[in-house]
C-alpha cells in the first residue's frame, strides 16, 4: 500500500467527524449535543495534530492546541454553564422528524461529495478527498440549525459549522496563516459570549428560548 | 473420481456444518451466562440450552386443531435455512466447496425465506399474538434487510466480489489498513445483528410480556420438538450472524485456500473470537435498555444511514 499511515488516520478522523455531524443531527437532548460538540472538537484537534506532524508545519501545532483548548474545554464549559443557568435540559422539538432529517442528511452528503469532486481535482494535496467530507459536515450542521427550534441547539450548529470549515482548511490546504486562525478562534469565542447574553434577553422578553416567538414582533 | 483436495474440502465442509450445529446452543448459553454475570446472577450454566433442547425433544407435541401443513413444516424449513446459511459462510476455512453456491445477496435471501415462513406460520393458527408478532417482525426486518445489504455492498466494493469467500480472502490478506468505510459498516452490522436476532434494544428474548415481545409472540403456539427446532434455529441464526461479522470485520486467522494445515489454528481462533463476540454482545445488552417498538424504525434507520455513509465514504476516499 502506497498510502501512508498518517493519511489513513486523517481519513478515519474525517469519517468520525462526519459521523459526529450526523449524530448531532439526530440528537434529541441538549446535553448530549454539547458533549458531541466537544468530541467533534477533539477529533478536529487530533486531525490538525496529525496534519502538523506529517507535513512538519509548526504553526499547525499551535492551532491544534488552540482547538483543543477552545473547542474541547472552553466552549463546551460555557455552553454547559449557560444550560444550567437557563435551566434547559430537553430539546424534543425538531421541525422535521428525525428519520426524515437523516434522509435529507444523506442527500446532502451525496450532494456535497459530488460538488467537491471537481474542486478536489485541482488540489495537489494527498488528502484532497476530504474537502467533500468537510463540506458535508458544514452542510449537515447548517441543516441542524434549520431544523431546530430552540436557540442553544442552533448555536451549537453554528459552532459545528465552523468546525467543518476549519477541518476543510487544515486537511485540504494544510492550514491558513496563524493570524487568520487566531482571528477566527477569537471570533467564535466572542460570538459564543454574545449568544449567551442574547439567550438571557430572549428568555426575559419571551419567557422561552423558542425562537419562533420572535417571528411575531407585535402583540395582537 | 475426486482429487484429494476436493475430498478434503468436502470432509471439512461437513465438519464445519456439524461444528456449527453443535456449537450454536453453546454460544447462546455463553451469551446468557455472561448476561447473568453482568446482572449479578449466578446464571443457568453454559449447557442449559442443550438441556432445554433435550427436554423439548422428549415431550409430546401439541398442535392447534386448525393448524395447517405450513405450521407443522415451518420448524424444519427454519432449521434447514439457518443451517444452509451457516454452511455458506466461511467459518473455519475460506475455500470450502459449498461457499461458492451462493453469494451474499442469496444469503440475505435465505434469511428472508426463513422469516417469511415463520411469519406465515405465526399467522396460520389465527391467534392474536401470532399475527401481532408476525407484523412486528416484518416491521423490524424490512428495515434491517436493506441495511444488511448495504453492509455487504460496502465489503463487496472493497473486495470487488459478492462471493463471501472472495470478500474474506481480500479482507484477510490486506496489509492492515484502517478502512473508515468498514468501520461504519461494522457499526451498522451490529445494529442489524441486534435487531435480527431479537436482542435487547429491539426485542427481549427472555420475556413473555405481551406488549414487548416480537419473536416470542410468533413462536408461542409451538411446543416440544417443533419448539426445540425453532429455538435451535434461533441459536444457529445468532451463530451465523456472529460468524458473518467475524468474516467481514475480523477475518484474521481463517485457513487460506489450499492450506488445510492451518485448520487447527483457524478453529482455535474461531473459538476465541466467538467467546469474545458473545461476551461483547452480552455486555452491549446489559448497557442498553429495551426501546419502545415505535423507536425501532429510527434505530434501524440509523443502521441504514451508517451503512450508506460507509458506501459513500468508500467512493470518496477509496478506502
């Protein structure tokens, strides 16, 4: 076999990333959703680490460490804290039922694999097949944002979408400049803080985190 | 005039078939024993399924007044189907003369044939439980079967063949590579195995609670030698499924083409793998809780999803 072990490990991690994206799509509980998000961050950090090791790019070690710190520890902790403070544990409300969502998810995966095929032809990198997987996990996270009614799962979907983008950047192009990565990481952190404040405002105004209340702006 | 190679093949085919029939109740006993240990019970012992079978064979059969020939012949058909399936699967050696008789699609067909007969027999008597069980069985299996086929297709894509011996050969002789697609297929296969063998998250084989049972509801009217055959067929089915799992995902150690000297090692490897698989199955069952029957479609939908994802990832990554 000519394919090296590092590529195989990255491929495996990519598949796990996709699997976690699907698991998040079908998850009913907020708590497990946040835990899955932390796992996704861990897989992402591992794959960045393997890419860094196999291509000898030192700045990728920093970004792997940053991912580990931010997406596995800080963000899930923040979300857990938010969840406790807002006292929300259950999220049974999905707009479409879960088996249908899974079928739509498979369609999305096929769509993004097809879409990524010509793009990956242009790439010289050996891990070019992963663009399809990264695109699929971005689209799946977006689907999660679309099908959830409550605010916290939508935010988790947003963060997972960023995970997919980050994976595409590291695995397909071997990473962006460190400044850009730092910028994105800080953006995500700040966004989560702002979302947190937002949640409290939403709840104070509407007595619930169901964002469908926000569609009616007037009392009638 | 047969060559020594061929006659040896036939001998080992017969040996494998006998081994499977005799070992199947032991595997069931082992799974039950592990379950008992995990639940802090002492358990009935490994040989309990044999004692149950002997007891059942010594009893007089009671058959409902309006039972047709279908009802009486189904246990034999069921047993024959499962035995045939176990003969097709390469369990101790790759190159057995019976294996090329059917590929994986036909194997799924053999399982389906048995299922159709047991469902028809369950409805034959006309009791409420029988038809209830038959309908539930059909609900579960029509969702499990496509997932099983997709698992087989993933393995077939990797090895470029739908013949089980070729698949096993290709997988066993690959230099060890991480196949992400096979990992997905493996997960899907475990779910299908649980559903098809009436194991815990979908069905509970050790209960006679009318609201939850699927398999037990179908065989409620059987007694004595018929029941014994049905039970034995269930053990054979579990054995066959675990062997398929071993063949697809852990084929290392199986005897190669023309290498009959490796057979003792292969048998020891098989026994070790069976012991591990049985313990893992019991462990999984101890962890999971029986789910509502209407959650079963979602559970099996997940299996289908995983299998399709495995197939797609194989296309994308070529591994």
